[in-house]
């Protein structure tokens, strides 16, 4: 399935495209954002490579990930949401919103929209999210959407020069209620 566009309540998820690189750099090049992610801030060249890689992978058949731009009403990329397919009917959820757009419910809407797509269209059974233990905002998103805490992954990612634990949250298809959040 390529290309896809998925309308949310306040955002739209759409395929990444090469002209998103500058907007993507404002997200993945910002330490305020990447302090919560599983990778360090990226420079322009690394961001262009990230976007180009996502565009290529989106066209694979079978598709192994849904790495989508979170777009505002003007179609400008303000974040991203990702489902990485990990096995039989399972995926890992990731999302980020540019710091200048925090506090408007965009992360909740993006996560809700891609989770709903995963369960309804991709027929997934399980979606997980590994969240840094200090990322209260993202933990709040997971809880609002009905994700359950499963446990702590010790030294799960190496980022910003140190190992960091993650808290694992999950939701199963029978538990999903897209009116949450």
C-alpha cells in the first residue's frame, strides 16, 4: 500500500517525501526532541538520508514499516509517527512532534491514528511502545490510549552518550478503543 494518507482528528498522517527534509531537521535535529528519542540529534545530511530511506522503505513489498509525516492543516510536517512491523501481527510504535508544536494534542492524535490504522487496516494483534522513564508526556499519551505498562527494559538504548532504560507499554487488538485519548 503506497502512498497512504490517514486523516486524524487534528493532524493528517501522510507519506514522507524528499521535500520534508528541512521540516524533519527541525524535529530530529533539535535536542529538546531527541532527548526523548532512541537516537541522538541528527545533522542535515543524516536527516536527508533518514527521509530518503523512509521513502524507499515505504515502497517495499511487503512493507516493513509505516514511517509517516504528521502534517498540520497546511500539510507541513510537524512530526512523525511510525509502526515498525516486528513479527507476526506485531509492531513497535514511535512518534515525535517538533518542540514548537508541543502541548496541542498532536502526539496523542498521531499515535491514536496510526494505532487505529495498525489494528483496522494492517490487522495487527499487538503494538508496543518503548518510552524513556522520564518522558512523562509520552507515558501520558500511551496511558490515554489504553496502553498497558509491561515492565522496564534495562539499558535499552544508547543515546546522548549514555545507556537509558525504557518502559515498555503495549496494547492488543481486542483492547483497542479508538475513542480513547
